[in-house]
C-alpha cells in the first residue's frame, strides 16, 4: 500500500506525508511527529514532494547523504527502489554509494546480491567503478560469492577485465580456504585476459599449494615463475620453504635456505625481507625445527637484510605461540649478549607463558631481571605468576611480586590485593589471609566486599569455617564493609560441608533477611548441595518444593544437584519420577542433568535403562554431548559388553559426535577385559583370533576417529 500511494504528476515525483513519517525513527505517533517537525524539516519535505524525477543530481546527492553522512542505508535502499518504480534508472554513483554503505555495515551478502541484481538488469557501471566495487566486496573474504559477481560482470560486459590487484586478492582468498586448484584456474583466467602475473600472483599460488602439502605443484609454479621472467623474491623462497619443511626434505631445505639468504641481500624492499623472515621462523616453529631457530639466532645468517631487533622479536613471538616459552627465554639471553633488549610485549608474553606452563620459577627470574630495563608485569601476567608461586608454596617470592605491583603508579591497589588473596586460597595457610587483610588496613587500602568474600571463601576451602564466621560477624557489626549474597552463600556452604546445619539455616532464614538480602537460586543451590552431601535428601526435597511453590525459577544446576542427591541415596526410582514429573516438563535441562541420571542408572546396575534413556533423548530432539555417551561406554566396558559399546559408538557418530581421547581409552580397556575373559575360559585358536579381531577393529576405529577429529 505504501508504494501504491506514490503517484506521478507529469515529470514530478509526488511523495505523500506518510513516506517521510515512515522514515522517521521517532516512536511518537504520526500526528505528534508532524506537530514537532521543525520549519526546516517541513520545508525540506515540501521540496522533496515537488522534486522532479529527472533531477538526477538531487537524487544522487540524497542517496549519497543517506548512505554516508546519515548512515541510513535501509532508507537509501527504500528510496532507490521507489524511484526505480517511477522510471528512475540508477547510475554508477548510486550503486557505488549503496554497495559501500552495505559493506560498511558488514552486510556483505546483501552487497553481493545488490550488485548482481544491477548486473542482471543490465545496469553495469564503468570498468573503474566495477573494480572499485569488487575490491570492496573482497573485504567480505567470501571468494565464491565475489567470483560469482565477477563472472556475471564478464558475461554481461565481455570486455571487462578485473584489475591485477583484485585477481591477486581473490587468488589469495581461495588459497587461504585451502582451495589452490580453484585459485590456479583463476590464475589461468587472469593470464587469458591479458594480465601478466607478478611475483605476488606466483607467491600466493605457491603458498596455497604448500598449505595443503602439494609440494610438487608448488615447485611447478615456482619453476614456471622463472621461465616466464618473473624473479622470485625472498618471500617466494620462504613460502616454498614452508612446503619443504612440511615434507621433512632436509637436503632441499638446506639448498633453499642458502638461496633465501642470498636473495635477501639483493632485495631492496626491506618489508619483503621482514615478511619472508617472519614466515620462515613461523614455519620452523610450526614444524618443530626449533634447533634451526636457535641456530639462526646465534649466527644471524641474514645479516643486515633484516633488522636484528625485529628478527629476535619474531623468534620470541613464534616460539611462544608454539608453546616453547623456555626456548623464547633462551632467545632473550642471546639478545642480551649482543646488547639488545626485547620489547615489553614480547618479554611479558614469555613470563606469562612460563607461569601458565609450570615454569613459574624461571618466570620469576625473568621478571626480576626484566626490572633492570624497566619491565613491569601486566595485571593478567601478575595474576598467573602469583597464583603459580602460591601453588609452589613460595610465599616469599609471591609477596615480593605483590609489593612490586603495589608500588606501580595508577594501579588499583585493592584489586592487586584481591588477586593475591585469591592466589593464597591455593595454600592451606589461613594466617596469611588475615595477615594480608591487616596489611591492607595498615596501608590505608580499604578492603571491599570482593576482598572479604575471597578471604571467607579461602577459610571455607581450608575447612576453617569458624574463622570465616568471625569475618562475617565483623562485617555484620559494621567493622568492615557490609556482606552481600555471595558472602552468605559461601559461609552457608562451608557450614553445611562442616555438618553445621542449624547454623547454616540461621544465616539463611534470619541473618540474610535482617540485612535485606533475599536468597536467590545460587544460594539455594548451595543449600541443596550441602544437604545432599550429608544424605539429607528428604530435607533437600522439602526445601526444593518450598522455593518452587514460592515462585522461584530454578535452573539446570538445581535439577542436577537433586538428581545426584537422589541417586546417591539409592533412590533411583524417585530420581526417575523427579525427571518425568518435574525436570522434563520444565524444559530446563542440559548435559549435566543427563549425565547425573545416566550415572545414577549405571551405578544402580540399570545399564539397559540408561541406554534407553539416552536414545529416547535423541528421539525427542535432544543432542547429548560426548560425555554422556562415554558414561554408557564406560559401563559397557566394565560389563565386558563389546557389542553394546560399539552400538553406542555408532549412535554417537550418527549424531555428529567424534570420539575423543576418553572414548578411545574406554575402548582399549574394553579390549583388555575381553582378552582376559577369553584367556580365563578358553585357550583355543578361535579365542585368540577373536581377540586379534577386536584389537584390529579398535585400531581402525581409532584411526577413523583421529581423522574425524
């Protein structure tokens, strides 16, 4: 109806008021909008209503402004479609504005379709605009879609030839998606249309074949490059080296490496050398040739062709990404011998990686050495390092790191203390928690609720719930900041773990309401979990019914706790009824709930029921994760039921899941059990044959799983 309301009057486009009301983004009614329109808006609308359809300059400017200045591409599209209905033929400027606006909004698919629509209607821009638009569409990194646009342009406009840059970018994108054969066809198409491929064209194609391990094709393209008079640069050699390294061809690697160093000397563009060197080091690390990286670091065969600091930084970066943080620290020492210092970013990356990978002592050493040239750990690195030191029970080094961080400028000192306290919770040292709290107060650093919750949680984890209660009481008395729901939940959980049910319920039902806090689902989950651990499942069920009747929305964690509690108390039938009557109708369930039921059924020797339960879930449209299948397979293994185990494996694969490491360990265990049973009961050759068949079957399936993974 909206479009029908637009009418022609001679050569003018008459646009009624509702058109502009439709464009307005204000949520007021149309009458209110018109009331509040400024005089300028009213003048503009009147001008638009009377504007001639033939005034291309006006409409082009209008569409351009909507796309660029106002950022209203949908309004521009609506206006353009309306103009087309009344004889307006969009030109390349209109199309250019629309395509760029759609791409700026990450609506690349619409941009592709809009350009295809224009081409199919024989509204094709000039060659320069076509290349500009193709370049813009390439930002989407969807080469198949962009190639379809290019082919449509050529079909309608045979004389059109995409630019060499666009061809190279499109070839590169196909190679990045491991489709070098498609890229190669595009390469030949480029040549057939008069382009002479340059070093970028060849290098990109060589890289594509090396990515998929087709070294023979890569070598052919490399040879063709020289035959056609295009000199390979240092980046070309490094790309070909990637393929050689992947094939473990050491002799060819040595030869190409020497050629690479020679080519770097002759290269005038240092950025090409930097890219070649970075690619080489990254390839060496990816393929595990770390000794070569250290050799290059010692000898620096590239000489002055690559900036030394850049070269060392690239080695550190590649080694860290390969998980070789100790190797990266070795590069640091090589740099220091030659009078260089790594960037703070690279250095921090090493310290962070060592802290996470069990090398906290080496990380601490590097941190201390780094202070000499101005290094300071970032907050995330401080967190992982101080946690690692506390796990190693080296409290002295952890405190030293804390003091250093506290002396930094523009730092949130409370947050630094909180991170340290959380790390201390890994140690069974309650006195240190209180010492840090005292230290905060002495240093005029006010502890916040996160600080105190961390301390309370640490005491509860250390089974020192009485100390946690003392901190809570200080908070309740106003000596410290007021407790929140997290504080109460933590202490309630600690009391229940300690078997102090009455004290826990006193906090829940008396103290929390006194502070104006209403227990939420997280608090009640802690209560239910504590009661179930104490085998107080009936009390837990009573509380569950009370909170549900009071209107609280429970979550899948609640259901998991209740099912685990019922199964743990040998009330498997009640657990099944709870699932049928409560959990399934609620539609709030996840893999944890399914796992709880499956474990309960399996532990109650109801393996067949567990299998039926899982299969019924799948039939109802549920997609259980691999953990649930592994639970059943593990039970089948313990029962020595090979057929059932492989049936479960088949169902798992049928539902799109690949076996993981746990699955294969279970199958190995299954075959061990099967062999044992055979040897116990029969020593005939037939039994041996069956056992060998099982081993072969398992091996084949494991290989299939590895391929799928």
